[in-house]
C-alpha cells in the first residue's frame, strides 16, 4: 500500500514570482488614477502595478543617479533629471502587459541645467514641465517639443519646491487663462511667477509677481487649492503657512501700481494662517473639499491639508482652525537611527482612490486610506540581505487540516539585515514590518501549523509573534504583535526551532546561540489567540501583553557557534549543527502535568564527517534520517539508528547553507553560497534540477506545506518563488510526442500518395533533415528507374521541382542549411548537389539572397548536432543578410570542390582498371562482347560513375 501511494519524483521547478528591490533611492511618483507606481532602482525607473505588485516595465537610464522625476497628470509622459544634468522624456506605455524590453526616451536634452535638478513638476494640462536646480534657476519646458519657454533666476540658493496654479472651473462661463508658477528656495522665500503668453512675448524681465516671506527655514512643500485661491507651504521650521493668493491690493496701492497698465490690478497675497506642526515638514498638500473623511464634514467651505515629515506619520489638518483632525500611521519610539529611517521624505495625495502615499527614508512606501483611516498597503522598497525565511498560515483555524491548501502558506516571513521582520503576502507585494528586536534578526521559525512566528536576534533574545486578527481572511496581510520574549543567552541567538506537531497548543521551543548553549523554553502558557493584540476604545492599537518566558534547561552543546536547530516531526528528537563540524542528536523529555512542566534533553549521538562547519540540519519527515549542509560544499544524509553517514551529495561549488526534505523524503533541496538551489534524488544521489536566479549567497530556503512551492532568499536582496511544474512539463512532453507521432504518420501518408509538396513542407516544419534526405533519395532512385516515363526534371520529379520553385523564404533558408549539412558528408553529398543544382536552376539568385536577408534566427534555426561542421557553425552564430549568405557559400564551396576532385580521381582510376582488364584478357572479352573495341567499356564505366555520383 505504501509503495503504491508513493508520489512521483519532482523534476522541474519554474520561477513563478520574484520579490526584487522596488525602490532603492531617489524620488517616487504615482499616476493620478492610483494604479501605477514609478520608483528608482539604481539608475533606472521601474513602473509597477500597485494592485498586483507586478513589474510592468523599466525605463532605461544613463548610468547616472536620478535626482528628480515626475509624470504628467495625464500619465502619458515621464520626465526625469540625472546627476549628469540630463533631461530624459519617456512615453509611458498605456498597456498593463509586462514588457521585457526597456523603454527608451523619446527626447534627451544633454545639458538641461548648469547644476543638479532636485525638484520638477508638470502643470495640470500636461503641457509644461518646471524644473528647479541647485544654482537657483527655474526653467519651464514644453514637454512634447523639448524647448524652454521661461527661465526664472534670482532665487537665493537651491530651489526646494515647485507648484503650478491653474484653476479650472467647468461651470464658469469665462475662465482665466492665467497660469502661475510658485517656487520655494533655500533663502526661505516663496516666489510667484506669471506664465502668461503676454509676459513671454514682451521680452520683459521675468520677475516674480509676489515674494512671500514667512518661513525661517527652507520650504519643502507647496500646494495650491483646486479653486486656486489658497496656497499652503510647509518647511523645516516646523510650521505650515496658509496664504490667501486671491486677495488684491488696496485701492490706493492699486491706483499707483496700475498707472499706464490699463485695467490690470495688483496681486498681493496675504498670510491667512500659521499652523505650528512641531516637526520638520517634508511634504504638504491640500485635500479636495469634497473628500469624504470619516468623522469630518466635507463641503465647499472646508479647507483641509495633510503634512508628513520627521516623525514618520501623516497628519490631516483643518486649515481654518489649525487643528489635527486625525493621524495616519504610528510614531515609533526607537533610537535616533530608527527615527531617522522612519521619517517621511515625501507624501503624495491620490484623489481618485482617497489615498495618501507616504515615502519613508528606509525606502518603504505606505498607502493610507482617508476613508477608513487605516494602512491599506505597504510596499518595502529594499530588503537588503535576506537571512532567513519561513512560510506562515495565520488564517488557518486551529482545527483545520494541513490539506486546506487555500488557507495554508498565505504569508512568508523574511529576516533581513535589519531589526525589522518582514511579513509578505505570497500573492502580492503587500507587507508588514514587525518591530521589537533592537538588533539584526538572524533566524526564524514557525509553530502551530504556521499560526505563530518565532525569531532570534543579535540582541540575545528570542521573540514569539502572533497575528492580530486570526481567521479574518479578508485582510491581505495581518498585523502581528509580540506575545512572548525569551531572554537569557549571553550571545546572539542564531538558531531557533519550535515544536512540530500542528495542533492548537504550543509546547516548547529551543534556541541556540553563539555562547555554544542550547536553551529549552516552555510555551504552554503562550496562547495564540488574537485577543492578545487588541484595539483600544479610542481606535488606537494598544500594546499587546508580552510574557517573559523562563528556560526549562540549558546545555553547553558544542565547542563553537550553533548555526542550526531542528525538532523531529514527532517532537522526540532535537538536532543541532555547529561550526565545530559536527551535528548532534538529542532526545527530548518534555512532560506537562497540570501547572508543572518539566523539560530536559539528553545526548544520543554525534554525526562526524564534515570537514567544515555545519550550517543546517533537517530531520526527515517520514524516515529516521537527518540531512546536514556544510561549508565543505556537501550535503550528507545520516542514519538516526547508528549515526553513520548513508549518502553524500556533491555538486555545489561553495558552502551549502540550507537543506530540506521534499516529496516524502525521496528528494532533497539545498541552497548554497554559489547562488544556486539544487533538487536531489536521495536514492541515486543525483541532482535532477538546478534553479538559478540569485547572484549571491542563498541564506534562506523555505518549502510550503504541500511542497508545491520553494522560496529562496539571497544576499542580493532577491526572493524567488519556485513553482513545481513537473506535471505540466510531462503533459507538454506528452503532447509534443503525440503531435510528432501524428506528423510522422502524415509524412508517411504523403509519401505513399506521392504528395511531395506536403511531405517536403511537413519535413521542414518538423525540422527533421533526416526525413527530408530520405525523401530526396527515394525520388532520386525512382527517377533513375523510371527516367523514361517521367518528364525531364532537375530534382528527379516534376512535382518536386514545382515545390522547390514555390518554397517560402523561411523554408528555403532552412533547406539551404540542410544542403550545407548534407554536403559536408560524402554519403549524402550526391543528394545535396542534386537539390542545390535544382534550386539554382529553378530559383533566381535574388530569392536565395533574400532568403538569408529575411532569416529568422529563432524560427529558421536548425539543430545540427552531428559532425565538426555543426560545432563551427554554432560557434559563429547564424548571420543575417549578406553575412549569412557569405557564411553559407564559404561552407558549401570547399566541400563541393572536394567532392568534384574525388569524382575526377574515381574517373581516372576507372580508366586504369579498364586498361588493366584489357591487357589481362588479351582483348578476348572485347572481341566477343564489344566488336567496336574498348571505347564501349570506357563509356559503360563512365555511365556507371555518373549514375553513382
């Protein structure tokens, strides 16, 4: 029964999904409909579908860092400036399909400014682009034509903020066409310029209409209300100023300023409100008057704005009252370094989705809903080195079975080179950060069937995490809270293992440390109920109750650092791997009777044989075996009965860092410092598949509960999801085999029916030169036997001549390559020469040259796998056009000359044989058989040689 139910061996895994760096540095932009995100990854811009978390395309860079970027409100063009002072303008693809090729700019301005550009902004009509540089110059560009329309100078330093004022009221009968540009610079002043065409045509000095003074530090954010009457500015002086820019000057001032200017009125903005924010403001903007904010009335008279800055939260303000309506996000009470990382560097308001997007200094992008006042999505820009990973199933009810695949492995936890733990959804880029450790997290493990997470850190502690809302499957990524802390190690906790039975209760946990000890912790009092993390009555999250756990036992286990721990599936054995090159097996004695709990471990045996430190240990799920991965580049399989090495798997070129069992223990999966993930068959010690998508050490390896997914994470900050596609590949192979059998049968039917056209075309389509060679040979022998019954033809059959005369360019190219292949062998050269002769007689030379010109390197390729000629052709590669024709001719002519010389020698030898025969019989046979003399024999020999050729 057991043997018949054995699963089939897995052979192939495909790359299903990748979590790669999304935002490393630089500015961020979002389309107005809130569906596309533009971020900087190195020197390139990445466009991502926000909902699906899928990369759509990349915009090529110029190998220099990007200093500023923006998109037009219509989402048709992307503009960016680089540190090389270059302006690059791209057309944004309208399709949501992923593009393999990079998008190249439609216009490049080599030296757009004389100094780096730190801010740029597109106007509401998507026609103009304003850019402010570090030398105090602001330029306005026509986006489509790429020329400068205005140049504004006189700023007292770096231009720090830009905003357009172009109000549009569809209900108004007459609309002002005046467009204003508002700038802020390091000199703390805000300037308002008129961009009307009249000013530009007069040639007058482009001076500001008004200069607003109120800030005492650099203004970092500017925005104008939709009706164009209000301006809000925020700066690093911790205040926000609200300006009335619709007010006019007094009548006396108006009369003085309007002398000789007709009906023009003076422009005199006034300061309406000063709002102390008590933090450095990096971004500020108005909300729509009709924006639906929970608990806050909306209407034409309401004026509200948002701020983001030093404390890492977004605050919504009433502009008229100067009070905070509510706060989005949480302030973190960490050290100065953590506070600096969490501060907001930019905030973007998306009216279409009622969302405010905050970009933080640690490259994280948070999406806050204004209607629900909650965090709806979080994108992590850069994960740094991936240290460990494990699958989680927080939605799985305690009584559910492991076969409930819809609820299992919905999340994955990542430990990176950071004190924050990342928890990703396995279906999107949405993630959450767990704060609690004060130093880098080194190891992760899951318990209770994936409903609880355990972590070990350099801060010498281990923590247990539980989700806030268990069973709420409507939430993509749950919030998690720390429910227990284990403290007591003298050094970093680098290994952790929880009890393995997937029931609703936690039993125990082991931690291994650099202090060379193993500690056993009692988890019987740690519930996994979501009530531990609760929400307060005022709507704010309360801190969950955290238990302080005590260790049941402590053992000095190894002579060097402990790298890995694992508990057997029946919770009876513990394995530990260390830098001392050994793996040890311990017996677990855990007894819980009422309130008293007793736990102890006893050494059973030591596995010795590795030549370097042991990085990973894993128990077999069905057999009594242990797998270990070591720095000696090998994976070893040990018996738990006598602790001897059963098998050794060699194939990695560097240290094996992680190993795990799959497929009922019949196969192993391993990852190493060579950047590869390998799948092994245990029985024959053979590597059946190698997965390559990393460029650095693969520290993290996790296998899903149904073993259909493998996740690998490496030091190159890339996480790859490998999907089992063994069945798909087998079905594909079977379908191809059936299709090939069908085509072969059709080919034989065509030959029987003398349908040479379809037979030749089918042989070319199947890419089988051998069958085509047999066809031409059959035609040649048939033409030799029935030469009198057929009309004269170049190929040996009139129907074949017709086919060769009408072959398509791709088929002609393929046939010419077959001829080159056949011509390289003496046995098949006769067929090659005959077909080539027919082609040269039936087709003009232009057809052959055009066939090489229209060569499709992928579609017309030939699998030439025999002979030295094949190797040389593959090394050169298939040429195109004149180069391809030249290569073909250079390969055909030498062999043709060799065949001709061979035939001439054969003919000469035939005359020698003729002469010797005549001398040996004294002319007797000639006189009897051929009264005309030796010429008949010579002619007969010539005819035989010709037919053979």
